């Protein structure tokens, strides 16, 4: 295309027309030299089959979960809804570059433009669509910070499906406006753990003051879904099909970087379960597999160091052990992370596909403390002018680290990172930061050892 060939000189925003919304999602499984280990049935310890997952997900999504095709066509109805916010802009952070006096070029993919304010809407719309195709009436889900719950609420609304959201208690209390937003989009929101489920009642009986966790909220949402044939469950991260849907981000970036006349040396994204990291990086991981020299850096909080300190093994995706056993880096399914404000990064596991990418040395994870992330977010707000979500601030902090390193080394590095969502409903965290009420939480090794002990009883991955 002619416009793609044009190299831009001083632009801040690199924009694609609607006609350039990708027509397919990219499935990295097709290009992986070694295949990831399959999920196991918790009873038989054999690989799960499509019928095991059928009570939870529509069959089209199950097919995508195991697909080995490199590209999966995006249905017209989904692309049509994507047009509400896609293609999202790629920005050049010229004002931050100037403030840092760095020779590095910093690009960020701005996913805050979606109706829910983050990348999560990219998969929410796709998942709601396939559920609608199968006649599903209600979808249950969990949410941490509220971004995923918000995304699924609006997606369900667009397809006329009811939506019940189990929101981790700490976030439910910290972020009351998220609940109002989900209600505005037509969803019902519960503070998890609840008394509505056996999983919730068990946790409340043993720890009435629990902060809650994504693992617990997932158990509750699954329990409610399996009880009713017209209800299914949706997950906002971790699973292969969710990661695949997010690759629309990286595919747009490939075109936008070409328009800018640059190619990234470094790609960065925050990582909770792994979906936005996969979204921006997987289309470039394909290049890396073929020899491109790119540093790919997923960033997690030091208080929930799943990728950087947790063992790789089989573990459940939820606390009540209802999900299959997944081969992943995990802090143990009972692990309840410290109540940091990046609620979406408080997950005990990492997507199996990303655990695999890390083990293949295609990505190099990093952990950063909460206070450094807030300092980076504030520097960002005062230069670039947008308020990042606390999750997003992890990528900003890493981008700043890399830009400073480029300055020390006198190298003109090209940094691309995913600006996964805005923080306009997370201002309470900023308020606490300014009042000196936030701390770093470092996790003692004994706590990791104790939390991961439970994984020793599961099959050992080869
Ligand atoms: C804004 C934002 N960024 C990042 C994440 C991390 O999730 P994932 O790793 O699935 O992208 C979340 C999760 O809620 C989020 O809300």
C-alpha cells in the first residue's frame, strides 16, 4: 500500500485507516519450533479433549484453543465492532524522550482508546460473538482491576447476553467506579469471594478477611457457569485463544512501525496472565524465531514474581482446582498476592504459551517494584499527558529503564511498548502514592517455597 511506504518525520501519532484492521488473528502455535505441553485433566492426568472444555466454552473457541493454523479469520461482525476503536494509534513519546534526554526512540501502542479503556475489549468482543453463535444466554467471569469485567460487560451488551462479574474483593473496594461502569454496560457485579458459591463459602469460612484473588474469583465464575446449560464462562487472559485474539495489536504495530520507518530493538508489555504481552509481541516473536535481533521483555510486579521467581510446572489456573492442570510458571494456586494497586497483575500463573516462550528464551522477563512503577507513571503523566493504569505503569517503568540504558551506552535504540490501558478509574492508587501510603512488597523465598509446595503432587513436565 502506498501510504505504508511513506516514512513519517515528526509525527506523534501514527494512524492507520479502518480498512487496515487485520482480517486474521495470528496463532503463534503454528510457528513454534517446539510445542507447548498440553493441559491435563485433573482426574485422569491425560491431555484434555474438546468435550472436557465444552461445559465452559463454545466449540469455536475450543477449536481456536488447539488450532495449529497460523491465521484465524476474524468474523465480519467482530471486525465491524472493532471499528469503534481500531486501529488504535501508535504514538511516539517525543515529550518523554526529551525529558529523559535519551537517544532512544520510544513508541507506544495506545490501547486505552477502547470503550472499556484497555486492550481487554479485543478478546471480549470475539468471545461474546462465539457465545452468541451457540445460543448462550449468560456469561460469567472474574475480574481483577475491573478492566476485563468492563470489557466483557460492553461486549455482552453488544450481543444481547447477560453478564455476571466476580470482582476480586480488594479491587471491588478500591475501585467503586469500575463497578458503576460495569453496571452502566448492563452487567451484575459481585465482590469475590461471595456466599453464592461453594468455592466462595469455603474461602470465607477459613479467611473471612481475605483480599480475594483472581484464582478465587475464577473458581466462583466457573462454578456458576457449569451449573446452568445456558451459561458459559469467559476468561480474560491466560488461554491460547485469548492471547491469539490480542495479536491484532502487534499486527497493527508491524504496519505502523513500517510507516514510521523503524523496527523495534526492544518490545515491552506489562504481564498479568499474559494477553496484552502476547498481543503486541507474538507477531514479532515470529520474526525473532526467524533470527531477528529483538529483546522482548514482559514486566511483572516484584510482589507477584511469577515469571522471574516461580517454578515451571503443572498447576491449576484457579484456587478451587476446577480448571485443567496447565504447564506454566506458577506461584501455586493458593497464592494470594499483596494488595498492590495493579490488580490485573495479581495472578499466580502465567499463560502456558508465554511460559513456553520464556523457556525457549524468546522473551526475558523482568520484575519491578510498585514505587518505581508509580514514579514512572507520574513522569509519564507530566510529559505525555495520559494517566496510565497501574498495570501499564510496569511497562512504562521498563521503557524508562531501557531509555536510560540507551543514553548511558550512547545507542539509538527503538523501544516499542504496549500502553495497555488508562488509569482514570485508578486514581485512588495515585492518591495513596502522593500521600506516601504505598510501599514495596518483596516476597521472601520461604513464602514462595511454601506456596508452590502443592505443585509437587502434580505431574512433572519433561
Ligand atoms: C490495563 C491492563 N494492563 C495489563 C493487564 C494484564 O493482563 P494481561 O497480562 O492479560 O494483559 C491488565 C489486566 O487486568 C490490565 O487491566
